[in-house]
C-alpha cells in the first residue's frame, strides 16, 4: 500500500523535477488531491504528505503534517523539518519568519540543521527581502559545524542580487573562489548581473578576465551582461573590448546581444554604427523589434542626425514595426538638435493624428526643440495646447518654455509661468531652485513690481554720522600735511 501511495505522489519522488530544481508545473491546484490520498494511517504516509506539501509550496499543509507527526511520535525525523522549511521557502510570499522558527525548533529537538534546512531558510529570507538575516545564517552554519558549500554561496548571492547589494555579491563570489578554488558559470552570471544593475562596467570587464583565469568560458549571456554594464557606466572603451569578444565567439550573435550593443552605441551618440547594426540584424533575419529601432533612433537623437532619424521613422511607418511615442520623441529631439523646429512641429502633429492622445514626453521634446531654436512663441503655444487638451504639464515642459521666454526677455510671460508653476505645485517656495528665484526677482524688477525697501531712520542717522566723521578726519589730515 505504501508503494502505491508513493507512486500516486510524483512530487515526492527523489528523482522528480521538483527535487532536481528543474522547471516544474504549478502544484498548488493538485496538492489538496494528493494530500487527501496520503491522509491514511499507513506507515510513512505523513512523511510523504509533508514532502508533497514541500514540493507544492503549501506551507500551511506542511506545518499541519509536522504537528501531526510531533503529536504521534516522540521524535520527528530531521527530514520532516527540512521539508517544512522548504515549503516555507517555496511559498508565495515566502514565510521566512516561520522558516527561522522551524530552525530553532529543530535545534530544540536535539538536531543539528543540515545543509538543506540552512539553504531553504536562506532562500526564504532572501526571497522575502531579509538579506541580512540570510547572511547571518552563514555564521550560524559555522557555529553549528556545517561547512558551507557552493549552493550556500549561490543562495546568498541570489539574495544579495535581489536586494541590489552588488558589493556583497562580489564579496561572496570571492569567498566562493577562495573556498573551492573557482566558481561556476551561474555564480559568475549573478556577479555580472549585479555589476549591470549597479552600472559597474570596469568590474564587469574584470570579471570576464577572472572567468577565463578560472577556466570558465564566458557564454554569450555573460558577455551581454558585461556589455550592458559598460553601456550604463559610459565606459565605451571597455564596451568595445567586450563587443569584440562577442564577435569572436563561435556562436551566432543573438537578438539580445545586438540590442545591448545598440543601446551602448546610443549612449555613445554613434548613429552611424547604430544604423549599421540595425541593417546587419535585418540581413541576418533577426527581425529587429521596436526596442532595437528605438535604440537606433536614440543614437540619432544624441548625435543630432535628424535626416537619418526621419528616414528610419518613415521606414518604420511603412514596415512591420509600428513606431510608438518614444520613437517620435527621439526623432523630435534629433530635429531639435539639428535646428529643425518646423520638422519637430510636423512630427508632433503626425503623432497626434496617429495615436489620438496627448503624450507629455513627446510634447516636451517638441517644446525643447523650439526652445533650442529660440522660438518662444511656439513654446507658449504648445504649452497652451497641452493645457487645452487636459494634459498634466510636467516640470520639463514648464522649464523649457520658461527658459525660452527668459532668453527673449518676455518678462510678463516669465512672471506668469512662474506663478502657474507655483499654482500647479510644480515648484514651492521651499523647493524653488536658485535660478527660478533670480528669474522671479528679475521679472518683478523689470515689470516694476519689485520696490526697494526704504532705509530705516536709525540707519540713515548712522550713515550721516559716519560720513561726518570721515569728513572731519580727512580735513584734519589735510591740515597736518599743509603745516
């Protein structure tokens, strides 16, 4: 009968995907049925039910089975505690407090927690955002005489990566290398992801060299992570080295690698290579999507290549990839950098006819383009158009219009715009920037709203006495010289 119960619960098999860590189907829908089948008085059935609850992440069912075992037997096997802690770690959300309490309960029962218990408790704390508690469990392992393994460090690295602790992630990688002599591809992947999240391009490039020294060949995914880190850090020389490593790799470059290079070239304002990369993707049938096209348009916008950006936008409208608001905004920025404010207005009208909605970012790009070309009337007109459409005007739109009117010495508009910004809570007297205060005072002075405060009577009297004193002293000095 026990063998039949074992076969009826695949999640409890030692060789099942749930035990091996492979992708598994969601178990919670069928977990109640499995537990009902295992709710018998057969020997070993409660342990199997507890294993099934652990595989399904059913922490409530696991705790119920553990309490039943504690009431029925004088001593609960340590494997049952391991399964209960595993259920807490796999729960959604993870029950890290219960996992830690089960560790204490296991120690109170006279057991030394094993690797499985410590690792599951670490995973529960890491998934629950309690990374410091997970790190303290590493010290608890040392006090319990349980040596940490590679799984221990990888579990902590995953928690540090989830908590954006990039320095701690690299420290754990170094401790893993010091303990085992080298790290595996997964550990290096988490370290590179941490460098990418913190925009540490130089550290990512150094990690690639460390991988090669450990005999680990960086995969295309590792190189792409390092390339993205270099792009976010603005370290284009290191990015070029990583790109050459990608090109020299034996496997064909993926869509993700090309997109990472396009974004890096966009930050470097290299429109020529960005457009060449886009053509290469089409030649290799990689079907560049909207992300790749927008990255190329961003490169054109930063380089001021408005002709190339306009041509690429026309190709997108005629092709399979439909442009979105980011696409129009990039082309409008390119036109503004090239002094083509009329083209910016035309593109804004095209976007409105295409999308039928007001996009504050697209309007802001058009206002910035007119401001760079000294078209303050257009800036004010676009701002009024946004207000008439019921759009929420942000600080960027107000700021660009204010700058254009200030340069044109339109003091009445400067005063009115600053008043509207204060009325709309864009700025407050406490958050007003110094140049806003200077604009406000200058506009009031030019419009005659700013009156000089009269000098108080006591200050006038002190000034007259001081002048009289220096006058007498000067006359006495001149008499002495004449004598």
